[in-house]
């Protein structure tokens, strides 16, 4: 499942994100969502989230549902 819809993402969910520094390479980082930073219901490049380890990125794929 992709990470473009805010309703599909919630704290505690395991996701793959792309960090700002990795946008060119497309390198994914896996983590647990701590909070959602995008307020709109949909974002074409993925909902921006704050992970439990402190990193911030856009959700590319939801690992666990």
C-alpha cells in the first residue's frame, strides 16, 4: 500500500520512507511512525511523517497494516 492517503497512516505503523537527503538516490528507510506532519488528506509524493527514531521523511510504502 502506498503512503499517499493520510487516513491509512497512524502512529505505531511500520513504514518505508524516503528522507530528504535520499530523494535523489531513492534509498528507503524503515521505521515506526511517531506523528504525521502533513495535514492534507492526500499528497502525491507521500505523507510526511516523524519516525520514532527522530527522522523525518515521506511515506513510500506501508509495511504493516
